[in-house]
C-alpha cells in the first residue's frame, strides 16, 4: 500500500507521516509547514518530504504582522489550494490519498477518477456543527460573531462528500458527522496520542496545603475558559490557585469577569517551564466549547493529573468517568465547581484518581500507539477495496 499524505502544519501530522513511513506505507508527504522554521526538518523521511509552503508562510507572516482578518483568511484559503495542486503529481503511483480538510478537493476528485482511495482528515467537528456552537456562544455572551470563511467552508463540506472516508480523532467529532447524516462506515476514528514525560515523577516540591487547578490553552471564547473561572471563584477553600497558561485572544470571552488574586495568568510556556506547572498542579481542567481532541488532555493525564473536561473535548476517548477524571456538559460552571469541590475536599479520592491517571497513561503508548492505529485503519480500508476490485 502506498499513501500520499498532505497537511498544512506540523502538529500531529509530522508524527503521522513518520508512522506511515515506518510502516513502509508512505509514498510522499506534502507539507505546508514553513521550511524556514527550525522545527521544519523531518530527517527520517529523506526524499519523501515535499514542501508546498510559500503561501502558508505568507499567511503566518500576515498573522504576525497583524494584517486584517479578511486578508489572513484569504491567504489561508489560497495556501490550502497551493497544497492541493502540489499533490496531484504523486497520485498515479499511490493507492491511498489522505488530506487535511480544505487541502485536497481537486486532488481528491482526480484520485477518485483514477480509482484511488481518498480519505479526508478532520481535526474538529463538522464545520457547520462547530460554527453553530461558536455562533451560539458568541451570541450568548453578547460578543461580535464573524462567520467562517464562506469559500473555505464550502470547500470543506464538498470534501466530506467526495472522499471515500473521513478520518477523525474522537467520539465527539464522530457524533457531529453522524448528526449530519453521514454513515458510520465512512468514519475512521484514530484518537490522538500524547508526549510521554521524560520524568513522570515531580522534580518540584508540591505544597500539599494548596489546591492548584491548571488550564493550558488559548484564552478564548472557543475554549470556554470563563466557565472554569466562574467555577473556581465559587470554590470556598483556603490556599486555592488557578493557573492559566496560554495566549489571550483579542476577544477572550472573559472581558466582563472580575479576577481575584488566586487566579494567575502565566502566558505562553514551553519545555521545562510548562512541565513545572503540570508537576505542581492537582487537577487539570479543559472547559472547551469545541475541540476535536484536546492534546493537552493526554499531556496532563501523563503527569498524573485528574481531568475535568467537557463532552466536546475528546475526553470521552481518553478517560473513564469518575476513574481518571470527570466529563461535564459545556457551558456549565456549576458542574465544574462540583467536581472541583469534590476533589479539593476528598484527598483520598484525589490521590486515587492521580494514581489512576498514571496507570492509564502507562498502559498506553503515546503517539506511537496513535500512529499504529492510523496505519491499521488505512490498511484495513485498502484491503477491503482490494478485495472488492478483485470481485
């Protein structure tokens, strides 16, 4: 089986390309990740890595230069088309074409015509489903709402229909497509992995008299951070602290909230600094309104942190309710508060859940397991189609 894979950024895509290559499935990986970045190298792919990154680089520069949203959105749209057309020359030799949603409509149609298997990769819920969620959230907070880029949205929806399969990361995303009428047989679920800490035990001294809640992610409307802050403010215990790690969006959804001294905004952290915050925390909370699969959930769990997250985060694929954490509804500060209160008042339960988190991640194999599942899923559909062709 020979696979052509394309994606606009690094994220988990480099890991997927490496897994496909390790299994001897990869024919070509067409990447939009800027070649000028110090993180752009992917040595193990040798001659199989191809760049289609000119417009993606310009798009990223437009964000840094704070160009208008309209200009940046249009550049992002054109960058996807650049990657799309860069894939066509590899498809005659391929058996399977896997492409990031928005990046492969023309090549997908061509691949279909010449009898190749096509798989569109989505990282979030169905584009109309997520747009409805975010519109509702903005309107409920009396915040300005701007619809998704019209042409990009139309392109994504066409790809859903044209592709033979849809590759998705979580049960939440799967349910959004089922709700839109897609058949389950078309949906391939591969939950994301996580980076296993080099040192799982804490190298920092944790003050057991404090109760530390950690959030890592952008401070934005989409991430539902206001519901965690509201829940934390309801928590009437001494020596509590909420640590918020991540960039603050221009419209964050927390503009109207009064902050207390026990809520600390750290900004963006990486490496050892971020690891320290994981090690000093007691609980991790991701109150997101819409996340295909919150990668930070796996990271937090691997540090032995019980999770409190929403039904719309991918958490359903990672933890068992009440064992390694809790799943709560979106937009529910009271539900988050109740779980925080339970864990802060019951040290025995907190310790039990921390141990369960470590045991869960010890039984998993991080990103390697995710890559193996991807290869198994693609090989299964390839064999299925091969048998059909022989008949």
